[in-house]
C-alpha cells in the first residue's frame, strides 16, 4: 500500500550538500568485443560493490572444465530420478560438463553454493511470481544464482552489476535507470523485470533455452554469428567449436547443475540451509531530494537498513528533480515514517573517518586530500607535531547531518531549552556587509539550511544586527569550529608545524557553539556584563583582546558561555 506524496520540510533534501564530503565473467548483452565504460562515477560516489568471484576461483574453475575434454551432447535419460514433487520446467540434461559442475558445487565451491542457497530465499518468491506471470520457466530464477550468487550488490570485471549482472547499455535498453543518483541494476525487483523481458526476447528469437541463456551471457550477436557460421542451432554442437569463449560455454551446464541442486539440496549434500526470509517492506512516497538519513530516523531504523532496502540509491539521498519517489521502509513502519517525517529537525554535526598513513604521506598531502587545514588535523588528533609515521591512524573530521525527532506538539525552543551546554543552537548576529554565504562558509553548512532554520524566504530582507540561528552539534567541540575554518591549504614549502603554533586564540578559532555577541549599551561596564553572562571581566578582556577595562557604547563584544 502506498501513501500520497508527503509535504516535507525542505531541510530533509540537503544530504548531498553536506555529504560533498562464483559466477559468470561475461554479462547480459555483452559481446566478446564490447568495451566497458569508465568506473569514475562509481569511485566518485564511493559505492561498496561486492566482486562476483575472484580471479583465482575463476581460473581454477576454467582449468578444471578444460581438462575434462570435448563437449558432448546432453543425455536427459541419465538424470537420476527426482522426487515426485520435483518438477523441472527448464530442460535439464546430463553430460560430463554438467557432472563437472555438480561435483564442483558439492566440493570445491560448497561454501559458496551454501551461501547462494541461503540468499535465494530472500528473492525467489518474487522472481518465481514474475516468471510465472511472463509465461517463462520458473527455473530461470537460478540464472541469478550463477550470475551473482543472489547478491544485488555484485559486480564483475566487465562492470556488470546487480542480481542479474547487467552492463549499462543492456540495462538502459530494458528500462533501468543508471545515473549519478540511481543504479536500478542494483534494485532486485526492477532488475528482475528487466531480465525477464530480455530473456523473453532472446527465447523468441532463438526458440531454444540453451541458446537463449548463452546469448544472455555472450550477447545475441555472438550467437547469431555462431549459428550462421556452423549451421547449427544445437548449443552442444556449437560448444564443440572454439568460436565461443569458455566463459560462455560453461554458462549452460553451470545453470543446469545449479537447478538440479537447488531443487533437491538434501539429495546433493546440502542439508540444514538457513534460507533468508523473503524480502518485505512498506512503501512511503516522499519528494525527490529527501535525505535518506531523515527517513531512517523517522523509521526508528539504522541508515544501513534503509540502504539495503533501497539498494539502487547511490547516495544517502533520494534523487532530486522528481516530484515524488517511493522509498522502501521496514515492514510495518509506513504510518510511523509518514508521521515522523513532519517532526524532524536537522542538526549539523561532526563525524569521523580514519586515514592510515602510508609511506610518503605528509600532513600537507593529507589535508589537501580531505580539504582540511593543518590546524584542524593537529587538534583533531591531539598531535604536537606534523611529523607522521607509516601505519599511523589519523582521524579525519567531516560535516554531516543528524536529525532530532521532536515530540508531538513540541517546539524547537522547548526541545532545546533543557539541553544546557549541549544545546546546539548558535545565535550569530549579522555584521554590516556580512552575507549568508559568508556565514555558511564560516560554519560549514549550506546556505539553504540556514534559510530553512531561520524561515528566510528573501535574503535581500536580512539586515545587520539580525540574529541568525544555526544548529551545530557541540559533541565534538574541539574540532567543530576548526572544521568550519577549514577549506584553505598551506602553500609553499612543506614545514613541520607544531601544536604551539595553533594555541593563539582568535575570535574565529574558538568553539563557535559557545560564543555569542553583546553590543555595549550606555551605562554598561565590564563588571556588569560579566555578571550578566556569569563570566569574569578578565575573560571578557582576554576574549576581545582588550588592553583595559575601558569600553564604549556600540562596541560588540565576544562572550564565551561557560
């Protein structure tokens, strides 16, 4: 059941702005001469694909297959009698190539095949249903087993991706969206529908399931040429020639062996398989650009859970530029998510990643890579010197967003009033000539988020003296403003920087979450101002670099809250 599109606060759409921080080796529609596209996009978005198989496993398998000799015609009568309730709707047969894979799956690759069987429980119900509706053999579901081991995040050396191992061209030809935001080859359901459409087209052309699945692997053009050259439509006859690569020839016997074992696992020594539960979820319709972390918070779930349910997303964000998008959430949480999304409030916070120092690394090089300055990195790691050693672990701070779920009817003021020193609210008073862009750079948050926090619809209407509210988490107070001051790099010859170089205090280099501004009024003195903010006059002089207690009306003083 779907929900109508939600009207969500704009701040839920800002993740990207803050974040700018044993199977086949050939693939659907891929001919022997096809070239793969660049992987730069995948590196840019830091995707975590899982390889289909190692080179070592592949070479071992192909060498063993080569040693058994010439390819031979299958003999259906040699299949041992199956249990009465077992029905095959794909043409199974037996020859020494099929026997080779039966033996391989039961011995050398048994641990992999057990894993594939376990995973199959999650996807088989949906795949069988779709195959049945399309009028295709339900046993074709096990094509996904030999392609990816039922892993929707699998990829191959040819950059084929997903449960059904589509390359980009074929995936797009069958309606899968593949761009910087979404890769629907990784969506088990959408990729399944595309694979079924492709298999149906191949069978319609060749009229033989062995040739259809071989062309799914090698490309229909390759199989057409083979049929024309050798004047045969018999796969086993075609396999006797060197025309087809061994990776394609193995495809058919490997699928047959997988079907035989998967339909009767106990018979082949696979007992006590803990099959995964079928994939279940609810759908919530949200506007394009929604932050996936916001949805996870609304669902009371982990971000990783939402990532797994929405495996096609390449970032922590719903694709922008769409009026709506159906996001999958844990089963039973639809109503809660829809309600909670309206009560979320974003807070900019600091998170961490780890850099392991390699030989030749310098502090300057690391800062350049992560867009930080040396002061930030020294403070974040409590380093007294910029000298590094190989193997040293360096903490890298970066900006991200967390979401606070307000109670029903609770206001922001009420929520933060009781937080004391942990209150993430910063009140920044605009100076003459200051812009939201400058404030955004200072605190390292997007302008759009500042506008949302302060209900600013027209930046031309903001004026000097106006207070701007920012919500920046103070849990990492030692580095929070240091990150805000980052983004500039030291130039010139690399020097050894020591922590003593960073200890001189300046208004822009302190804990911004604890700072406020006070404009001196007639009758004020340092003593009365100190009492007002419960600090000492000595501290006010130090914070503002005053040489005496003399102050003048109109002067703006920095006050650090204790």
